């Protein structure tokens, strides 16, 4: 866990400059004088009154920012929650994130991109790619081993649109030479986001949140470790690193199983298709609430994880499949005939009868396929991809088992959705839940064009399967 150094200086709040100290996510403002202290103590009653008004009016607590000059000479903008605390005239605020930059001509409104490093970024794109090893032989024996270093190897993953701005993704590995060290060479991977036009810090933080969600997705958990966000500005057609955005820790669960943290969907499996995942994330097409908080949490299926996986599947199905393709032509024909009959009845009635008919039409028009039908459709569509894992989870797996799996999941989904306190989970359901999670990845990765073998490798690594992956099953 990274230990933050405290930041001190002067912050402007309500047109007054306050001495401040920032530490561990809390910004504390010190009264600049005894007179100001007295005023703030009197404001304590006003603050409590405003809070009560906000509670009774059911208003959301807002956010704002405070500009400051730090003790190191840097400019700092703190983005805070408006639910301030007043401890006898000493104000404190919860900080969401802050932007620290060096030059006065740079500000929070002309950001041209950013880069970020971190543990999981190294797992996604191996930083060793920047090294090239050459082994020389003499008399059939190794005479020397040479390591060649590329200055920086950049790969453009592509670009996607967000709020009318084209965001270009670049992944690279950067080497470092260490003198007087037991480890003379090291490298780290960096992912960069370049904007087609300058944007403000809120836009930048939104893109960073999309980056976090991407790594949630390819790691299958949410306790991702990132370093600070290095902000770019364009100077004379060159990218200049002039600032840093630091996200305040949300106290993510610390990962204890560091060996398995390396089990992620790797760059070589999805390559430039990664950009299509970013696009889907930007469009809010991927569900994340079902992901576990740590590797340890993936070892069991609690009722919350089960229900959220059901929700995730329904969202993915609606995003990736046409609902009508599951129902037969005969079903859709009868449905349309009934709706036509109800429309005729609506025109012929008045008063409460007409109101009731309209209600029936609305309810019947929203009639959907049952969960089993949707899951059966998706499983059949992705069966070839999932075969190694279906054989692993179900002894003697056959195609006919798809309907049985779907029916079991349908029953559990309905029981959990309707609060059935007698919910019975059988041993085979553990395999069903694992299959559902595998299916979620197979559906999405197939949709963005990842080939069969690479989807299988992705699921194998991500879910820690000890299975042989081959082109034929």
C-alpha cells in the first residue's frame, strides 16, 4: 500500500485563503486568523441547519473544487464532497481526487491525455517485451548472453469516441537501467490515452474510470492496483508531462494471493480488440457489479454474487442478441394477433374497461422469453468456445445438457428474484454458476471478434482452469 506524503499550503475557500493540510483523503482548512475562527464557529449551526434541509428535501450531496498552492510550489485542485465537517471552526472535506500541476499556464481545462502504470497493466502487457535476448555459442557451449533493449515499444490499440472526442489507446513498455543494483534492468508497461482535443479534468477522470473498469473486466475482480495518473499537455507538437491526478483510495480489498493476480486476459489474446471493450464500457454496455472484490472472493458463490450474475447475463443478452430470435415464428405470430385483438377492443371500449385493456396491452407487449430460453440460446451460440470447460464441469457432457443447465438456472433465478427463503443449491449448481460466468465472457469476446482459441485461453487463465486447450474437443 502506497503511503502518501501530506500536502500543505494555502487554499482558496469562499474568496479567503486558508492554510491547509491534506492527508489520507481529508483536506483540512485552518482559520487564517482568530476572527475567521470565530466566524467559522458561528457557521457550525448554519452548516447543521443546511444538512437537515438537504435531508428533508431528499437532495443529493453535491461536489465542488478548491484551488490551492502547495508548499512545493505546485498548483493543486482538490475535488471534494460538499458534506464538510466543522470541528469548532476547523473545516475538513472528503477528497475524491486531486490534480497537482507545476506550471501556471497549465490548468484543469486543457488536458490532452494521460498515462497510467500499475501491477495489472504489467500482467496485461508483459513489460519484458522491451527486451530481446541473444545467446551466443562457442564449441557447442553458451559463450555469452546479451540483452538488447528497445527504448520504448509502442502499440496503438485503436481509438473510440466518448462525448464527441476521439480517444486513442497506446500500450508500451519502458525499460530502466539501474546502476549499483542487484537488478540492473527492469521495465514497466504503460497505457496511454491521447485525446483528439483538449478536455477538462472531469473528462479525464471519466476516461480513467473506463480504464479501471477495463481492468476490472480482464482481471475478473475489482481490487486493481494503479499508480497515479500522469497528465499530458501538448507543447510545440510534443506531449509534455506537466501534472498528476491522484485518485483517493476507496480502500479496495488488499490482494493476498499475489501469485494468482497474474491470471488475467492478456494482450496477446485480444490485441487491438481491447479498444472495442473500451468502447462498450464507455457506452455503459458491460455490467460490473457481479465482479468479485478479490481472488479470495472468487472461491465461493454467495447469494449476492449469484443474483448479480443473473442480472449481468440478462443485460449482456439484451445488448448482444435480438430477443425475438429465441421465440419461434409461431410464437411471435400469436403474440402479434393477440395484441391486434386487444387494440381492436381498446378502440371499442370506454372508461375503466378501456383503461384495463390498455394495461393488459402494456403487460403483454413486454412479455419476454423466460430466462431458460435466453440462456439456452446463448449457450448454444457459444457452445464450441466453452466445450473444454463444459467437459470439465459436467462429466460426460453432451449437447442435450444445455437445456438441463438452462432450466436449473431458470429455477434458481426465479427463486432468488422472488425472495424464496427456501432456495436450495445443489452441488451441480456450482458447475452451473461457473458455466454462467464463463458464458458472460464468451458472449462478449465473441461479439468483438476474438477468435475461438484466444477466448478459450482467456477463460482458462482468468478462471484458473487446469485444462488442455486445443482446437478440437
